[in-house]
C-alpha cells in the first residue's frame, strides 16, 4: 500500500473510534483522577482553608479525608461541576506523613500531573509551617505512591 492510503485508513479508523467510543470517553482519558475527585467531593469532610492551601494558592472552603498517614483534600467549589470542568482547573492535594510532625504534600489536577510539592512541619505554638520543595525524583516517587494509595481506595474503576 502507498503511504497515503495507509494514512487514510488510519484516519478513518480513528474517526470511527471517536464515534464508537464517544467524546466523553476521550475526555475521561484526559482526567484519570476524575473518580478520585468525585470521591473526595462526595465523602470528604468540609473545612476552612489552611496555610497549605494558601501556599498552593488555592482558596477554601475545602473537603478532606484521611486514612492513617495519608491525606486527600480538594477545593469544595468545583465539586458540583466536575464532569464539565477542564482537567487542569480542578486541583487535589495529597499528603503523606513521613514521621510524626512531618509530612509531604502534593498539588495535582485531574490529569494526575504533579504541579507543586511542600513539606509540612508541626510547630507547637503557631501551628504547622509549610515550605515548597523542588520536584526531585524522590518527591515524584512519593507522589506516585500517594496517588496509587488514593486511587486504589477511592476510584472503583482503578
């Protein structure tokens, strides 16, 4: 076959795939954390904004949940429109306690992209202190573990 015919066949197959699968399924591929966002919105406990959310430049109120050393939070405002929201406009914060009084936090979106990270250290009198950190290989590995933890617990399609 000539190159043009092969390209035409591939194009037709792609078009048929879009029609069969539908635009919603293709959009969901761009939002692998949609199920996780739905879970935190439905099951999370409402709270006011925190210094961590301020560090990540997110505004409250928020919803959060925790399990052992793991924490998951999201802004409450986009919860009613997750299906229509752009994947990069809905943010989740995942956290993992490294040791008593020290945790690492990750800012991500529904695409599952690691955007920022911070360490949180508990202070006795003034509350926790949060410090932004570089996205090193170790931080990326911790993020992947936190994401897997929450996906296996909250998203039935995972």
